């Protein structure tokens, strides 16, 4: 099998080939991802008899995490939209933040929601707001996708008790309470700069009409009667509240019958399933369309998303199998650069190459975390630098890239400029905040 620097070359060439097939050859992304996954595995030197299993395994393992979620999320979002709930929520956001600042409101909402809720689940649940807010404000859909996606990924990567940051806190032996506090302090400017300010900047550079799929509004989409704002907000919050119940039960009443029950209903798939059933019952009086039609539309739209998301996981599995992560670890440990910057770069490169923020966080913190005291740096600052690096540079080997692309209804170039670059800007902003905090070492508690 190929080793050394040639691994990096092959990885970059595989990405270039993928973009060429999708953008120039106009090949369906699902087919392009499978083709590049198979081709990359062969070029790397993985035995031919193992290649199909690795590709299929990566596809299946990805859908284990998000497959049911995407299907249920499609149905849930369809019922919310058909009942007029999404419109009501959009009006509430506009009222709270104003027309011009509505992307900031969506970004902050995303940051709060993604603390207890996984990125994929939160994006699926909240994505229905994007088109509605864009239509009401005239602000580019690209701006809202950037605001929501970046807001979600910032807290997903920086604020415990999300698993990645939680593991970083453990591996660096940081005080969890202080780690959460400083994580929030770093997350706020990262969300504002990378999600809101950059989102507004990049949105003005796209004429999204004609480039983004637009649904045709027909009379049957008109709700039977007007839904209330309070019911709309409750329905949107329901899956989030159920997932939160699992999180808090583990903290407050661990290893009890209540904890086990809430752990079941608070599982992201079960929580969304319960929410779908409630939506079907509660929202039907407001919907001027047959349930069967809504089911069919939701499932049809979820199908291609499932295929592309799974294929992205297959590509990521091939890259992981290549050993590029281990090679990067060995290489970067010999670099003579400041430790906080090293931690950021290390995590950032693993994030881009392996396609997973959580894997980047776990891998980087397991290597550098135990060295914090020897390196003469605060464990909390080291951990937050690692978290900052995991935010950005999401590429097509990341299933989240395709969730944002399809649910956000962006083109591939728009996804790269909005989501990939926006995340990098947010991560860099978080790192700058970490360095600012480091100026107060010995003054602020824990630093």
C-alpha cells in the first residue's frame, strides 16, 4: 500500500477528480463519489478483494448514523411547511432580530440548538426556515445556509456536552465546567464572524435565483387555517426538547429507570420519530393536502440525499483506511511551531482529510492532550485550539457537506464557498479568541 507523502498527493488528486466529474462532466454526485472512492482505494493499493467491502462499509456506517434521521426529517419538515408552521417561525425570527439581522438570529439559534443536538439532526430540523426567511427578507439563501450551518458546527465542535468537545476536555484533563464556559466564549465570535458576517458577505456575491431549486407554490399548499406561532415553535422544539431530556437525565439522574426511559425517547432517531407522529396528528387540521402526497414527496426527496450522504461516507472510509491520519500525526509532531497553532493545524488537517470533526477532535486530543503540562500550556487553551481546528474545511468526504448541500439546496461551488470556507473563517476566529484568552493566563480561572 502507498505510504508517506504520496498519500497526500493521492488525496488531493482524488478531490480534484471528484470536483472535475461533478462540475465539468456534470456527473451525478452519488455516482462521482462512488467512482472516486473505488478509484482512490485501488490507487492507494488496498487489496482488490477488500475494496468493495470498505466502500460498502463506509456507506452503511454513515447511514447508520443519519439514514433514519434524514428520512424522518424529510417527513417532519414537509408537515411543518405544509401547515404553515415554518412561515410562522420565520415571522418570529424576523420580529425578534429584524429583517437585516435575521441571518444572525438563525446563526445564534443554530449555535444554541447544536449544543445538545447532533449537527445533522439540527440542520435537518431547522433547514425549513432557510427558504422562508430568504423569501421574506430578500436576503440570499446562501447567507442563511452559511449562518445556520456554521452556527451549528461551531457549537458541535466547541461546546460540551457534545461528544467531541467532551472527549477533548477529558483527554486534556480540563475542568469540564470551565471548558464549557470558555468554549461558549470562543463560540460566540466564531458564529458571528463565520456564520453571520461572512454569510452576508458571500451571499451578496451569488444571484441565487435560478441557481437554487425553487418549489412551485400551488393552491393546495395553502393551509386550511392559520396555525399559531406558539404551536409552530413547540413543534419545531419538540424533537430538540426530547433529545435534551436524554442529555440532562444522564447528568442529573444517571443509571436510573427514568434515565433509561429518557435515554430511549431522547435518542435522536426515536425523538424525531415521536415528533413526526405528533406532527401528523396535531398539524393535520392545518394542512390542505393529503397525507399520502406529503409522504411521497418527503420520501422521494430524501432518497437522493441518502444516496449522496452514504457515498460521501464511503469516500471517507477509503481515506481513513489509507492511513493518512497516522502519517499526518507522525509528520506534524516534528514541526517547530507554537503549540496552540500546532493543535489547530493538526486538527484542521485531520478534519479535512478524514471528513469528520469528531474523529479529528478525538485523534488530536489523544495525541496532544497528555502533553499539555509538559508543553507549558493551559489544558483548556490547548483543548479549545483543537476544537477550533475541527470547525472548518468540510469537504465532500464529509457526510455533513452533502447534508448542507442538499437540504440547503446549494450548488457544489456555493457549498464550498459558503459552508467549507465559512467554517474555516469561524474556526480561525475561534483560534484568535483562544489566543486572546491566553493573554489572561494566570488571571482568569483555569487558564
